[in-house]
C-alpha cells in the first residue's frame, strides 16, 4: 500500500511531519519445537518461523502458529509466546499513518474472525506451489502479505511462496538500502497457554464458517498442481531407470 497523502522518498513514505511515527516489526525465529526442527530440515536455513508486532507492543507478537503447543492441529492466527524462540532477529519497517491504520484494521479483523493455519500451503510450498486462500496462511506467507500490502517494500515473487529465509533475505536487502533497521529487542516470555478443549472445538467451528467457496477452489487447484508435480518426478525417475 502506497501512502495516499504522503511523499515517497528513497522508497519510504513520509507523513506531513517528515517522519514515520509507526513501525511494523518483523520477527524471524528459530523455534525449539520438534516441528520447528523438521521445518528447518525440509526447507533449509537457520530460521523456521516468522511473526510480527506493531510499534513498541512487544507483549503482542502475532503470527500463524499453534495456539496450543502440544496440539499440532491448533494452528491459527494467534498471539504468540516467545518462550519457544531459541533465537530470533527483529527488523523494523517504517509505516506512515495510512499504512498503520489499515494494518491495525486488518489485525483487528483477524482477531475477531478466527483464521486457521493453511496446512495445504505448508505441504506444497516445498514444491513451489502457491496456495492462495483468503484469510488462511502459514507464518511466512502472512508476513509476506503484510509487507506487500502495508509497506513500501516490493516482493520478488508470489507472496504465497515465501519461506522464512526469503523474508530474512528481504530484510537484509532493505537494511543495506537503509530502509529497514535491525534492532536488539528482548521479547517478554509468558506462561504456556492452558489447554482448553472447549475453546479448541469452538475455534474449529468458527474457522469452518470462514472457509469460502473460493478458498476450496484455490486449494483444489493447488492439489492438482501438486499431483502433476509428483507425476513429473515419477516419470523422470522412470526414464532414469530404464
């Protein structure tokens, strides 16, 4: 999103006061969970997770991850607990007033309407097959979506194909250009969320209501692409072994 009432200078939007008052903070983390280790093995790189917070609200780190650590199927848009970050980097992206207001509105909507983790995207992204599903993401594709829609930073590929290390590459590139700033921040750790199965079932019920016909069509299309990709691999293997 470009700032309608702002002047763009060197890729940054500046408000009438000549200064960006707000920031989108991107957090790249190496998580301590077994699934986190598996993700690093499959897609490579030191960091397997992306999340974010706005301005100085370090108590409100958001992202697409498991709401309950012990239940892998409770992935959704949720407030995260940095206690599971073994290591992390924080990058600040400046926002003008228009970008900030639109971003806050988006996050408020996400909090009010439960959005589940896009498990199909997680399975297909290693094959470079994008899954465009309205409101449903994996951690890195959602951060890419925020960067694309609410900052002056441009993406080099489909936002639904971004992995955590792609986000890190973007942050490093724009840090060199003086647009993004890496900061040293200690994120506060919290107690683990008590397991509440009634809430788990309610989250699933609410998420089903948010699944649109368009989402189903997009996911079916992505699965068809995945099937063709596997078929090509099998055919290539058969040719090699003839």
